[in-house]
């Protein structure tokens, strides 16, 4: 597999997760790049996209906590790099959504009353997200330990 194909596959992958394809391609490029950082015009050129599209994609990645923007002293352009431990950070951010799903399930339970079939579906939703909220922090702690050993 070539790096170009990986970048394109990353674009499709991240697009399925809700980012733009350009943002996904930028993630792929940053993951596979020889350089540890890039400025927006360089990345736009590398991916053959308009500078405006790249600007939107980088803003999306920065807001998602996947990339960090910084400036090298004496240079005029901002640079971008993958956030430190990017995937653990993204996973921790997603964990906040578990509570929202649990709360939504509780609202549904209050709305459906005593109907057993409808309650069962909502109870499964609530209980699964409560389980995830309980277990995932421990997994991330284990990851932090394992990562420290690498």
C-alpha cells in the first residue's frame, strides 16, 4: 500500500466518523508524514485541495482535539501537528458522550411509562452506556501505563 492510498483511505474513514473527507485526508497525511508538522499551504498543496478547504478542515481537526496549532518563533505562519497522544485524547472526549446517551435513555424511560418492550430497549441503552462510563476510564489508565512502558 502506498502512502497516497493510505491518505485516501483515511479520508473515507474519518468521513464515516463525521469529519470532512479533506479533514480525514489531512489526518492521514499527518499520521504518515516524514515531517512532524506542516503549515496549511504546504498541506493544501500536498493534498491538492484549495487553501480555503484546508483551512476549514484544519479548524475542524483542531476543534476535535486531533491536531494542535502552534507557531515557531520568527515565522509568520501557524503550523499544525497531531495532538499529543491524539487517539487517547479523542477517546476521552468521546467518553463525555456516553453520559449524554445515558441521560437520553432516562428521558425515554420517563416518556414510555410501563410498556415492557419499549422499556427494555431503553434500559439496554442506559445500562450499556453506564457500563461504558464505568469501564473505559480503567482501560485508558491501563493504556497510559502501557504507553509509558513503550
